[in-house]
């Protein structure tokens, strides 16, 4: 089940952060990143975030989270994380599908590390197209994907 998360609540923000920590630790390992900014994200940044968070629950346990940044009729998937205990159960796909059906937008974007093959494969499966690559200050090559939807 997918629910909107009240990230301004300390208990909920802590649960969100916990899923981010365990998921991004796996991504950092995949990318061979020594300095990985998502792992440095503190509780206050979740509590004070203007973004919208949705959680995927299995037996009342937070298994995955998608963070949405909505600006000027464009939807950016800021973060998409799944607790490793729930990998390979289609949770990330269900969260992406939920975003597409919940937001009326012509443009959806998402970014990840170029070498994060599970994520890049997932985004391509949902018809995201590569629009940009760049190197970060943290030594990670990133890739930006975009999906345009013609709503005629």
C-alpha cells in the first residue's frame, strides 16, 4: 500500500531517513563512492523538506519511499529508495507507476549514478530517456533521465 508521508513528524521523518540510509549505503557501494552526499542527509532536512514523500508499506513496515519535487508543471523524482530487505519485489516500479498516475505533468525527471545499473535499467523500463551526464564534486558520474508525456 502507498501512502503520503507526513515528513514534518519526527517519528515519520526518522523512518524515512532509516530507509534512505540503508538503501543509499547499497548505492554508494555500487558506485564505489567514498563520499556520498545522500548518506549525510540529516533528520532536519527531512523534517524541513518542502518535497512530498510517499511510502510503500508491507505489513505496516515502511519498505520504500519516493520523494517528489514539483516545480512549474515538472515532476522530479528527487529520491527513490527501497529497504534492501525488500529488494526485487517490484516496490520501486510500483512507486514510479504511482507517481505517473498521481501527477498531471508532461515532464518527469530523475537522476542517479551512471554506474547504478539497477536504477538505470528501471528508469529505462519506464521509458525515461537519457538527457545529460556530468561529473560531481564527489567523484561520481551522474545521469539525468527525462520522460515526456504527450497529453493531447
